[in-house]
C-alpha cells in the first residue's frame, strides 16, 4: 500500500509551534526589559560616580563631613566655565565615616612575619615597633536626587 501524502500541518503541530514561538518572544521581551532597567539605573548613577572620582585626585579632601557645592571638588582642575557654573548650583552633602582603624604598633615582629609569609630576611624586632596607622573610611556623596560612596584608605 502506498503512503498517503499530507498537504497540511495538524492542529497539534501548529499549537506546539505557536507555544515555542511565544516562549522565545516572551524570553526576549523579559531580557529587553531587564537590560533597559540596568541601563537606566547606570545612566542615573553615572554623574555621582564621576563626581566621586574627583575624591581620588584629592589626597585630603573627603575625609570630613561637610556641605557645599560640587565646585569645591573641582578646585585645582582645569574645567570649562559652563561646567563650573552648573556644578556651583548643585548642592552636595559629603559624609565621612571611619569604617576601621588598624594600628600596626599592636602587631609584634612574630605576627608580622607570620602575616607576610616566608621571606629571605626575617623581620627584626624594632624598638617601639611599627607606628603606622591605617584608616579605612567611607566617603558618601549625597546630591538632591542621587547618592554614592567610595571607600578610602589613609595612612596616619
């Protein structure tokens, strides 16, 4: 007997293909929504991150809490007058909080040797020990509509 040739799809085949296409389209739509959300959030946070980068150029600025304008951050930088006027109008609050302070004089030579691992020369015990103090702090920059922070390390 000869096989019958079909000239059309069955209803089940059409329904399965529609379901597969629907799942793929919904996954693409969800990815687009997530990408748009992440993009909008990063665009919103970008100005604060740019302003925070000025703190890395100032060795001492940002280790105290104060209020002022963003123009204070630009002291010593060659910036266009238009940008300087724009930043002068933006009020900013800078908050500094100490996260941790490490006093190296608390560690003896044995602890330092153990922390550093094996070296060619062992650490000699110094009179009075190492007097370095490290301070880890958090500098927060709060604008009217946005905020951000950076962690800073200072040797006292």
